């Protein structure tokens, strides 16, 4: 999977559901995706938060991109604090959020990788996470072919992707390489957000601000189906 900054709960369900999670560092950064941005709750509606990047070539891989020198970590923390200071679990989660946001490294991939590892530790997700470039495959491969190569490199007999991958991957192609392809589909997880109409699928930050960690862990470990 691509690395995402503070992704939605389904991303962590996927990490928890597998034995090995491979995160891409050496694939092209996509501008309009969710690599360096996500959504929080502001005044009852969803609002984008993002990591500003140094201007650079659109052809660079994620690991070659850098955070902007003007990235104001305290300003981003202030946005989260303003949005969630009255949330019931703000005091429990905000210290970790401070640690994540204030992480000093300026490399985009390293910064996001650190945030994923910190959240996984917080949620007691023990899945091993490995960087894609560590594997001796042909890294010029694209899309499905690269996934299959990584599966073969790890001797995997099963590969799980998010439900959005149903249009990208072919079960028969995976089976021809001895790999069973499955997709994880998160079930609805609705909770109170300041008594306003519920806004679904926001960042994991929103989930952890409004729910006790035990409830979040239970949701991550069971509130999905494999198809």
C-alpha cells in the first residue's frame, strides 16, 4: 500500500488483518491522492488538513519528496487542537498527536512512516511493517505486476487489498502465481461527534478523539469483512 498521513480506520484494519504489511516508498508521488492529506471534523463538517511539500518534479517517488521548509508543525497542531479540544478523548490522544506532528525529519516518506508506526503502537497492532524498496525485485514493475512480485518475494500465499482494489487487480492473475487475492471491506462505524450529524470515514485522529481506545481496537480487529 501507499503510505498515507493519518488515514481512515480502514487502513489500520488492513494492517491488523495481515501478517506482513509492505508500504511503498519507491513509487511515484501522486498530487491528488491522500498521501499527505486527510480530513478532520471542523464545526460539524469535514475539512482537509495536509502536509505542505517542497516544490519539486512531479516525476519523483514518494521517498524523494521533502516537506516544505515552511511547514509549521505548531500551526497544524493548533488546527487539531481547535477542532477537538472538547472531544471526550482529547487528553488521552493529544500527547501522541503532538509527538507525531513534531517529528523532526523532513522527508515525506520517513515522516509518514513514523506516524503509521506510532499509531500502530498506540493501537497495539503488532503486524510487521516493511518498506518496499528492501525487497530484491524489479522495481520498474507497475501496479499489479509489482504487487505480485512482492508477494512472490515474501513467499506469500494470500494478498489482501482495500475494497477499492477490486477494479485494479485480477484474482486469476494472482492465482496463476499461487496467491489468493482478497479484499477487505470496512463495516460502518458510527459514533457521536459533538451531537452533530455523523461525518463518516474521517482520519483516524477523529476516531481516537471520540472513542475509547478499547472500542477502536475492537473495531479494527473485527468490524470488517474479507471478500
